[in-house]
C-alpha cells in the first residue's frame, strides 16, 4: 500500500511533521491550555516537548560534529519529524476533545499517534531517515504524548469548546504546511561550531567506513596562514 503512493503525496505527508508546522501547533496547544485550563498543564506540555526536542538535537549534533552513531542500525540521530508528529498531533486532538467523553479523547489520541507514525513512515520512504531513526522518533514522541495525556486526563472539562481549538489548529496546519524551516542547517552550524571541524560527518561515507575525521577549523586556518 505504501509503495503505491506518488512521491508528491509522501512529500506532502512528511511536510506535516516539520518544525515549521508542528512547532506553532504545539505553541497553540500550550496557549489553549493556559487560557482554558491551568498554566501547569501548558508548562508541563512545553517541558516534555522541549526535553524531547533537546534529545533529538543532541543526537544529531553528536553525529554531525563527531560521527557518533550506531552503524549496524544505520542510526545517525533521532528523527525530528517523527518525534514532533507523534508528540504534537495526539496532544492537539486530546486538548480539542477535553470537553468530550473519555472514549472520544482516547480515540483522538490513538488517531493522532497513527498519523504521527504515518509521517515517520514517509521519512523512510523518502530516504530522509533510516528505520531505526524513525522508530526512535516515534517512540519518543509517543512517550511525550502519553505522558502529557496522563498528566492532563483529569483536567476540568467544559472551559473550552472543541470548535475554536480545532479550528485554530487546522488553520495552522493548512497555512504553514510546506513552509520550509532550515533546522538541519542550524543544527549543522551548531555541530561544526562546537566540534571545531570544517566539514560535517555524512551518512554515506560513515556507513561505508571510508570517512576520515574532518579537519578542525583551527588546523585549516593554520595551513592557510602558512601558505600565505
């Protein structure tokens, strides 16, 4: 079933999990929690997602800057798209359905998780990530989502109607879908700045064991001064 979809469809699916879409959606979720429920829920949500996003960034920085990964699993860093989609979508649906009965909330969370995993599958289909990287991202995102749902399950219902919450989230998904955010470039710049290397580690040569340790920027600068 998955191989029958055109590439354009997979690109559209994968764009849903970008930071440019999921980031604003996560902030809107936090805003609704703060306005309609309690600040502690908004802070808990942002703390959980922030911690998980930090793990993703650290895993990518470790590989890009120092070549730290798991070669036999083809693992070079946790998939950010998989994390964001499996964390944000279930929680967004859950918050919209907080006034509803428990069964509807649980079903909404399950649907959000399934859509998030679908975004993760798109990353593998498009060769953006390996299976291990997507599995790690989906697992981490699911932990974040389910942890927050557990924290907020007994939140007092009825303060917000489902319609305005759902409408605002849908507007963000439509308006920002496909808007590029150069997160990979930013992470690469941070990794090179911290490691001092002139070039990043890349998957292909790392997997083939043909890579060599990138020169440090100070070494390159010394050679340039000597040549001058």
